C-alpha cells in the first residue's frame, strides 16, 4: 500500500520558543490519541515523533534557526478528510503560537511514495517533477535498459528509458527542433537517423519526401516494439515495418555501421543524432558517455556531405557547464565545423532544451 507524505513549514524571522510551541500543540496530538516520543537533538532544537491510529506518523521539529517543520505520513487508504482536519488544526494552532515572527507558511500537496504508478521524475538539472500519470502501458527490462511507456492526462503517452523522460505525444517541438525547425529542405535528400526508436523523427522526415532514410536504432529493438504499440500518435505507422518506400531501420550497433560508412566513403545530406543527450557530468575523463558522444560525433561529421548538416540535442539550458564542454568538443573534431544552437520548450520535459546544428566549414 502506498504512503502519503505531507509537509507543513513555517519560516520565521526569529527562533521559535520551543517549550511554548511544543506545549501548545500537545492537545491536538492528545485528541488524536497519538503517542509522543521526544528525541535528543544535541542542542539543535526540539524533535518529537507521534504515532497514531491507522499507522499515522508525525514528525515535529522546532529548529534553532527560525524554522518549524511538520511531516505527516499516512497510508493511501486513510481517511483523507481526517488527515486534512489534523493538518488544518496544526496549521491554525501554529499560526497563533508563532504570530508576529512568521515570514512564510508553506503546505505542499502530498507526495505519494511506493505507489503502483510512479508519478515523480527528475528534470535534467535535478528538480523533482510530479506528472499526472494515471497508468503504466508498457514496462519491460531489455538486455540494455528499462523501458516504460506511461499515460499522462496532460502529455499523452510518455516514453521513459532508465528513469529519463525521452518523448511524449505532446513533444512535436522536440522532433521539429532536432530536424532543423522547418528551415531545411529534405526533399530528395539522403538522411541518417541515429537512435530515434520512438519513431517520431522517422515519421516526420518521411512526410518531407526524402530520397532515402537510414535509421540506425543502435541495439534495442524492445524500444521499437513498445512504441509501435503505444506511441502511435508520435510514430504513426512507420514502425509497423522496418522497411518502407523511402526508409530502412537497422537494429544493430551504430558504431560499426558508422565506421563502415566512413571506410566506404558513404555520405548523407543530413545526420540526425537522437542517441543520447549531452552528459550532465563535466568530467569527461571519468564519464564513458562523453567518450561515446565524442566517437559518434566525429564519425557522424565524417559521413556528412560538405553541403550537409548534423543535428543533435544538447541538454537542459541550465546545464551551462556541460553544454560549454560539448561545444569545446566541436572544436576538436577531425575537420573544422561551425555550429548554431536553438532553445526550445519541450512540453513533457517541463524545462527548456538546447538543440545543435553543425556543419563543415
């Protein structure tokens, strides 16, 4: 059974009177028939826990630096009206006890912990986001990663790989940005897509009447299988077959394929890299993802025609150090390049995302 966790915070302009505050709240806990345990904080204010009926558990802490916090935990099946009444009583009493020194009162909606459907996912820059996810459509552990497709009332179906939100039905802006935001002419061109297992880039590129699209999914066909069934607003019918009139999908490691293209002298008008975002780590010597990114970047530029372009995602606009480091990698390629970048709001990411366009000088 899931747990609901409520928080109530009082930010103060001066330290609270511990004795007065704790004594003033005792009648509320007594009415709830909650058993109190006082803990030794070694001089860091007052800390008490209260255990009540139906597994209710309250942590009351009066801090020495002008903060009073209340945490209340209860099970999902507990009476929400009774729980709200308890929180209301604590909030009202504390407002009276702390009158004159309160600078802010913050009461957050409950966090659900251990629920069947996980609604919480971090942004790239480490902020916690709660999604309006109501059920799990697909959950599979492949040989390479965990693949989930979740339904959101707001964003439609969302593809989540190893805990990272990848793409939702709502995210056409992502697909358009990584293709050049409508500024490119794909008609009659040859296109190489790296990654893109959700099928969104393939579906949108097919509409532009290219000569041929080669999509190299890397390795994991389980992504295609899940998206073929549950991400059809994104991919349409292009994943129903791995070959079409103007495209083919290769389910194999893209590194040997790229190396083979380099050896054969095969080139493309557009290379779209949707394999991975720029790593969050700014220590490339300690992060193998940077090594992989540099390898893909260098091989990709080698198969881009002189008049062609290479497109890729960056990461969250707030990760300036990582993005700057990526731009430094562009200066170290085997051939000189120029680049531009664009910042786009991707709905399901709930953050601004950077995209790169790279071309040979």
